[in-house]
């Protein structure tokens, strides 16, 4: 079969679902009500931001929440609210979005870039232990791709060393770890509502926390150093205006009613794709159990497997699906050939430690062979594709088989 890149027929010609999906009636009603009220800002007496904060606090079992302009600022506010700043080190995973580390820089602290688990690609207690120093003040597990990090060993380690735990839950709305919602497992958890996320208002973020004092400190950072309930021109601390607007909260509130159904839909697609991938044959001469050191799929060597979830995942919100390639392939060729087949994939993150902007700004990378391997071997299926009918999973597998083994 000729690759579409070389003039053959593409595997898929129909469009994938759009993300974000079209506004639903409930969103239109909510947004119109806010627009008609004239109370667009969060400080004018409207109720949407407060309702969103309350709903997230309840859902995450964290009791308190603060809405914020985006998750980068949310991570910054959480760090500052927890007293992390200059002279402190914060351990972040090497395989994550750059904002996990730049939020630490914004707080004046040093990001220490630790490797991830070689299989599930999340921060693990082992990789954190290797990066600890007497200056470590906090750790930032990232619930990557919607799969929760294995939190119990991480929080145990943090407790033993007196470290704060800030969960970067930017990609994991609705995910659970051992049946507990992410975000409420550490000292603070931060969600993103940026355009690619599972709930979006174009931009936006939200911080949840369990402790009233942490809430008040984080709220103050986001509200120009005021105390909650304090005087408008009273600024006992240094803070900034990092607020979300009422219009954004109005877009997000109705999403909470459909989030679980959308997660189910993405999980159904992922399950179908995993089945389809297990049927892709090994390339000629590679039908055995794989070369030493290769991670063979169940039932023998498979050219592509789904990156496994960390232990303890009870609900994966499937922000995206990470696939590991076990056959050598030129990545830019693969991405180009897949796009030509009508199945565009993402190449994923470069390891944070290779970003000279970060190291130039003082970030300290640990050796990160697992993140480096991920940058070579892992590709992503985007959220918009996961929202397709599960039958669409066959196109992804067919295009991969065509490009990898054809
Ligand atoms: C893991 C992770 N952390 C932080 C962020 C930053 O979120 P935001 O774009 O809302 O600032 C993102 C997403 O963009 C992310 O994926």
C-alpha cells in the first residue's frame, strides 16, 4: 500500500471531532446571563467564579478552591501560598509541559528536573529520592495525560522530609487515584482550563487545597495581597491580580455536568485503540518476543504499545493517549506520514533538562534517561481524536501499521 505521503490514498479523510466542542445550550444560557448582568469581573458581586470554586472543591474533596487566570499562575500562586520561594528547590518531572518548571522560576525557586518512571513516564518516589537535597522544599507530581501519578509513595516521602506537595492536575480533571480525586491529594492541586484541556474557557485555572490557611494565602496572592474579606485598599501581603473572569466561569460550570460522560467516551476510544494496536503484526523477522531490553507487549513483541498507567489509577481522564514505538523510526518522517494519512499525532515533550532557557535561568537537571527515551519513542494521540466514535480507533491503528510496517 502506497503511503499517502507518496501519493497513495489516505487512511482517513473525514475530520476528527473539533476541540473544544461547540457550545451547548447550558453554556449559552450561563454566559448570556453573565453578559446581561454586567457583572463580568470576579470582584463585582457575580456568583459564577465562586460557584466554580465551590464545585471543584467538592469534587476534589479538598474543601477550598481559588479560581485563577491560568494554571501557570495557579502553580505559582500555590507555591507562593505554601511559602516556597528564593533559596528553595522544587522537584518537577522531566517529562511535562514547560510551565510546571517556569511556575517554579516565577516563584523565585529552583526547579530540579528529576527523571520519570521508565514505563509510566510519571514522577516516582525513586526519581524524587535521587533528586533530594537539604534545600528541597516541595515536589510537583504531574498527572500526565490524565493518568494520576502514584501519589501514596510520593506523599509518604514528602511527609518524611517535610516537603510540600503541589499536584499539577492541569491535564487531569475528573481523574481519580485509589478512588480519590486528583488535586485534593497533596497540599494544593492546580487545574488548567486552557484551550486544549478537558474543560476549557480558552484560558483559565483553579487551585484546590485542604487547609483554610493555605487557601487564604493563595487567595491573597491572586488578589493583590488582600486578606479574604479584608479592606479593598488593605494589602497586608504582596500579591497580584491573577483572577479568572465571570464569563470564563460561566463557560466552565455546565461542563462539570458532562465531564464524566466525555471521559467515558475517551476511555472507550482508548480501549478500542489498545485492542487494535495489539493486532498490528511485528515487522518481518521480528515475530519473536523482542530483542533483549525491548518492552514487549502482552503476547509477544508489538511495534506500538500504550504507555501504562501508574499504579493506583482508578480513573484515567485520558487528556491524551501516549503510545510507545518499539521499532526504530525517523520521528519527523512518522509524524509527517501519519498526518498525510489523516491521523495527525503529536511528538510529545522534549525532556525539560534539554531546554537551555530553563537551565540558563537556573533550573538543575538530574540525569534523565527515561525522559530522553520517551522523547525518542513516545507519540501522542490528541484529545480531539479520542472524542471520536471508538470505531475511529481502527483508523489510528491502520495508519500506524501502514507507516511502521508497510
Ligand atoms: C502539565 C501542565 N502544567 C501546566 C500547564 C499550564 O497551564 P496553562 O496553560 O493554563 O497555564 C499545562 C498546560 O498548558 C500543562 O499541560
